[in-house]
C-alpha cells in the first residue's frame, strides 16, 4: 500500500513527479535521465482535458522522452497567457518546442517527434493508420459540434447528438476490427 501513496517530503514529491507514474501536476519528466538531456517542452492545458494535448503527452510518456511542461489556459476557461500568445499567436494547443523549434498542431507535432525519436508502434504515416487518424478527427469534430455549438433542446441539438453517436459507432467498429484496444 505504501508504494501506491504519494511521497511525503518535498524532495520525494519532486522525484515522484519527474520519474514516477504519469502525473498531470508534473512540470518536468525525466524518466531517470539527467535534466540536460531534455530536448522537448510541451505546452498543454492546465487541467489535462484537451484531447490533442493528451495525444502528444501520452506519446511522450509512452516513449519515455524527457520533457518540460508549460501549462496554458484553454480558451473556454479564459484569456490565454500573454507569454504564450507571443509564442503562438493563434493561442491553439498543444504546442511543442523540439530542439528550439516551435511546432503546433498535434499530428504535425507527433510526426516531428517520430522523426526525432522513432515511431511508437506502426507510426503515423503507416497506410493502415491514416484512416484511423482521420476517424479520430471526425469523432472529435462531431463531439465539439454537439457540446459547444448546440444550446438547449431542438432539432439542431438532436441532429448533432445523432451525428456524434454515428461517429462513435464508427470508432467502435474500427476498434473491433483491430487486434488491440487502441488505434
């Protein structure tokens, strides 16, 4: 049981956040490597809600790439930090610095990470992966249209909900056709 509980001292907590299990509060992840090896800074939302930030974050964690984290306010929670809009004028998340080069758009970020560190699994450019990536985008778009652009009850809301349900059904079909639980 003691191994499952968070550390008690500040030093233990810092080690736990940098080298322990995935942690949304971390600002630096080292995976046992020295800090001088950090080549990546991930700019993501404070609350770990953004699915595109999560996609990049999980890739870094799975590959165990040392990285820094800078947290940014999502548009739906308020105004973006000035330092971030100076860096990324659109304010869109995620963003990532790799060897001093700023990259935006989650798929472009993942492609750059694959080039620098090697693919995770089949890789983004694999012909079997491309349609699944497109399906993931379609599902997110349908979810956003239903969640963000529909107010109250009515035909528009019902149509958006039905569209999202259809997209979710396509995702289920795609997952059932694969050998594992992910795409």
